[in-house]
C-alpha cells in the first residue's frame, strides 16, 4: 500500500497555493508528490494520506491546489481520485480537513484549466 505522510514526507508547515507562496505550497505538493504517487498506483490500489503527523493544520488554498488541482488540471477525474485516496489521522480535529479535501475534489471541474507552473 502506498503512503504519503504530509508532515514527514513533504513539509511540516504546508501552506499557500503556488510555488511563489514559498516552500510547502499546494502546487509543490501536487506536482512533486501527489501526482507521481497517484500515477504509480496499481489498479484498485489506494494511497493513504497521513494528515496529522507533525502538522498543525492546513489552509484552504493548500488543500484546493494540492488535491482539487489534480482534477482541475485534468490529471485524474474526481471519482477516480476519491476512490484512490484514504485518509489517516489520530487527532479527531483533522476529520475537518479530510472532509474539506473530499469537498474540494468533488466540486472541482475536470480539465477546466490549463496548468501553468509558477515555479521560478
């Protein structure tokens, strides 16, 4: 089973939407971590996302760009992405973030925007 522990494997202070917002942005998360892991999954395999290990919380801009951006930029349809993800957390407060991720992915329109990197 594939696993991505955001606070350990990515950044312990995930924030911002774009690369230009600094390290730990949603764009960086999507382009350099989530996209590769989703594309590498076998049929019916799931990616477990650990939300609360070494992380205090997430801003909506990070969550929208990091997760819903997968759909918005045409990498994967929302139903497929939702079927491919599992969320793990021990702190019950992080259920809020899981629910927001699911909401943002569900509301995203597939391939509605052309991706243009903000990486310098």
